[in-house]
């Protein structure tokens, strides 16, 4: 792989990441504009458990881990490169 191919690959990765960020921002806007019942449905599908400690600190357990999210994002990026 020469330098030009590497630069093109990096450009494609950056473009794909930009698309993912835009998608997350659009999801955020949809969530903000949603009815309370829809917000509750979205939250319950993403969060499995919330624990509130005596000092009011929160422990939130999600249905998907950060590593799984990154793994799926990476798979999508690599699929777009192929």
C-alpha cells in the first residue's frame, strides 16, 4: 500500500466517522423532540439498570457496552471501505 492509498483510506475513515457523528446528532434531535412516552421507550431499550447511591452518585448499566458500540461502528466503517 502506497502513501496515496493510505491517505485515501484515512479520508474515507474520517468521512465515515463524520457521517456517524451526524447520525448520532440527528438521533439526539429526534429524542429531544419526541413525546415523553417515546423518550421512555428509547431509554428503557438502552438502559438495563440505574443504581443511585447514598451520596446520589449514579451507576448506569447499558444493554450494550462501549466496546460493543465501538466494535459495531468499526465493522460499519470497514464494510464501507470494502
